[in-house]
C-alpha cells in the first residue's frame, strides 16, 4: 500500500472518530431526559402506599441542572383526586459558587408547588415510617446535598371534603428562602442557615416567618418566629362552626409565636388574638346550641380587653420533642391578664431565644 493511500485512510479515521464521539454525545443528550424521567418515575412508584409520577424532565448540561415538570404524589387509597403533592416546576442545579469553597452542593428552585392535606385521604394515623418513605424518596431525586432552597408562589392547605360546607384552610402566595443549609459558609454561629418566608392566609392574613437553623444535625436546632396578622375571622367560619358551633359576623384573627429547639428540647409560645369580633346570633338554634353560644358569649365578655377590644392568651410550650407540653394554668392566667391587667400587643414578643432552649437542654442532660 503506497503512502498516498495510507494518508487518505488516516485522514478518514481522523474525521470518523470525532464524528462518532459527537454522534454519541448527541444521542446521549437526546436519551438522557428519557433515562432520568424513567428513574424518577420508578423512585416515585416504589414508595409504599403512594402513587406518583412526573410529566417531563428537561436537562441543561451547561448549568449542570435538570428540571422536573409536574411532579404528582398521592396515597394509593385516597378517596379524592386531589394530589397530596403537586409540584409544577422543580429546578435542581449545582450551586457553582460553592465549588470555589471546595464543596459540591445543589440548589433547588420550586415554582408553584402545592401541598394539600385532605383529611379523608389520611384515614390511618400517619407513622414515622410513612413520613420517612416519601420524604426520603423525594430527597433521593436530588443527587447531591441541598444547600439553598427557594419556593416561589407556593400553596399549603388542609381540606376536609365531607364537612358541610367543605373546610379549606390554606396559605397562598408562599415565598420562602432557606440558605446555607449545609453550612458551606463557615462561621462561628451555632445556627448557620437563614430562613425567610411570607404568604397570604385564608381571610387575606399576612404571614411572615424569620429564623435561623442548623439542619446538619440529626435533630435540627432552630430559632424561629412567625406572625399572622389581620386575617378576617369570618373566613374561619366553616372550621369554627363545624368543630365548635360558632359563627363570626366580623373581626380579625392574629397569631404570633416563637419557637427555639436545642438538642431536641423545645421552648416557645403561641399567642392568638381575636380583635373586634362579633358572633352571629342564631334564633333557630336548639336549646343546647343556644346555651353553648351564651356560654361562649359570657366568657368573651369576661376575657375581652375593653381598651382594644381583643380576646387573647399566650400558650407556653416546652419539653423534649418526644413529650412536648403546653402549660394550662399560665394559658388561663394569660387570657385573664389580657382582659383585665395588660393587653397583649400585636407583635412577636422577642422573649424566647435559642439560649433559653440550650439552657433547658443542658439541664435535661445533667439529670440523666
């Protein structure tokens, strides 16, 4: 074989090999979304007691990301077709800025996710195993640790379909940011991760949450506060009438709370306030219904603060997470205190700190 022929064969091989490599890459890129979609659907299908699927998967090799479109999850024996989880768009990508800090972690942006708890679909009391099954399955969809999480325009709801009328307690327009979850930005803080959230509740109340966490621990430490302000109490009538036989004609509902957890020990409070509330009179009620309304009205008169027209109390909550207790007598005293001594303010009190929970956790450890 002469030299010219050898050169022609060599030139052909020189072009054929790159073409084959490019063709394989293109084929892999075409097949990759299908492969990932098949894997994700298999993970969801293998969750005991649940059924789930995704509609589509988009891959972005340049960003090191994949996007899950319309993830659905519900119980197999659910009596309704309302999905328990319905995530419209979930963008999972590598957090490039953390690579320069020597860590490979991911960030997730969820657009319009919905979590809807339908009372009738949860016939059996959920166990820790049930919770672990579906939460572990969802985290398995993320190949590397999550460092940042963002939720855009989400929704959470509690629904009881068979109640008359249907009970629907919900929060819309949920926006949440949780940063530095894997403690990539090292510092001296005990709680390295920041949490911020806002939402609009049923009755157009304004919900806000602020806090710090340490999710690296098996039982996360945290110091969070949240508030719900100016929700129309009439929006709760379906719920209050179903469970207590009470309907409100007007008023607004407010709720303030602080919770601190250190080494599995919880310390905090919940402070509900009703302002300018009036009950609906029901002339057609039976005797015992009327008696109950009179009972409620009497205690409203006794406990209402005459200066700002509020009914309020403050419920202390404290204890090991396996045995958390609310304190009855402080709760009763706080209700009278609001009515006759000093009205509670429509603010988070800022009287619970992470240090408070740490001190109680140390006391619990010393007793062992």
